[in-house]
């Protein structure tokens, strides 16, 4: 009889009550205000980007109920990117990160069999980010961090952020790279919700390409990085990147490895919203590099991740890896 494997979701968002209350009490401190839309609270940043406040954000019981509806056994919970707060002054950014990480730890403690914590870091201050990374590992036992693909406009691949990535590698903590929208969008993205629909996958692709071509993946040979939203456009244009590496000297200047060889340095969540795209991702990256990601509780979430997985022609071993074995390995947990 085949042993049942726990289903693990690495892409599940929260906004801890501690942070909600702080924003309500001190909106100017965080550059956010509360508006009532349709009878419900929405938090709106000064740059107009916003998020509804879902019960799943702050209520651990509601989060588990949502997981039960999707057939998810374990969720690794991370803050909604609307509150990365990289744009705050360093001291305020650290305070906000600590508040949210402690709130995540509180939620995990309410359902330790169902929830795992993923920390956010104040990336505008590298020393503070490293210190907070070390704290959440020591105090809360977190095994993952969520980092934006950009920090104040600079890609995560920039050398200035390398100490954080290096320390994560040393601590065996995996990075979940999540794009986000901040500031004013160009007109061609500031319509039709394209800032999210097209802009987020593009930022993930650019960050990953810079990690490849810039030599960071050569340097950080043991760092595990999970890319959100099926890896953006990366898996689907890897042939173009590899061809460029072959024929263009600029692309070979900082790395000895083709993007074709480096693709499997990444892990990918399965959130493609399309069975054919997911099948292609699995063909290019391998079933051992893909994990479940739902993006709960947003409207862009995957509502039936297990059904999507069941529709693919996979072996039992491949299905089990995607279902939970890959994620448990990233968390350094026994399946």
C-alpha cells in the first residue's frame, strides 16, 4: 500500500493581527490607511496599491479551514507582498518585520501540525535583515524567508543583497522569491490589472536571469530558491536565454554555466493557472523541482491544486514529490 504523503503549500499569504492593529492605530507610520469597500476593510498604501483584509490573513483557524477546502495538509505562511515595507526607513522596516514575524509565529503555534512560518526581512538594511533572519531561525524555528524580487527598485540579484542570501544558505533556509507592485506603474501596465497579470511574472524572470547571468548561482551553489507563479516567464523562454549565452559574449561574461544548466537550480511553485503550462514546466524543470503553491486567499489563487495535479499524467513518485515531498525537503523535515 502506498504511504500517504502530506500535501504542502509553500505559497499561502497572511497579514498578522499585530500588523493590522498597528496600521489601524498608526497609518502614517506605515504609509497605509484603512478604507471600507463593500462593507469590508481594505488597506490602501499611499501609492494606491491595496489589499482586502481576509479572515485567513489573521485567523489561524480560518487559514486551516481554507486549507481543508483545498485539500492542503500543511501551509508555509508568508505575509502579503503589499506589506513588504521595503520603502520605510530602516528602523521602521525592522520593527514592522519583527512584528509580522512574531505574528506569523503566533499563528503557527495555534496549529503547529498544519502551519509553518516563512519570515519577511527588512531588506532596505542588510545588517538588520541578516540579524532578523538569524532571530527567526533561532527563536521561531523558521526554515524559509520570503523576499521581494526587487528592493526599492533594485533586483534581489544585486551584489548588495548577497550577504542575506549567503546567510540563508549557511542556515539551510530556503528563499521564496515573490514579485510585487510598488510605486507608480507605466501606463501600459497601469490598466487591465496588468501590473499583476504581466508585470509580476516579468519581474520574477528578470531577477532569475540576473541571478543566472551575473554569477550569483555559481557563488551560492547550495542556496534553494523557489520562484512564485510557475517561475514567471523563465521556464518558457529558457531556450532563448540559453541561445543568447551561446552566441553573445555579454551573456557569458560572469558565469561558466548556461541558463539551460542553471534552470534546475531553482524550484518552482505550480501556480500556472494552466495544465499545459504546468506540464511544460515539469518537462523542463523536473518533478523534483516543483511544489504546490496556491496564493491563498487572493482572487488569483488556485482553488483546486490537487485536482490540477491529478489531471497530469504523472507516476506515483512524481506526484508525491510535487504534492509534498519536495516541500518537506526544503523545510528540512521528515515526510
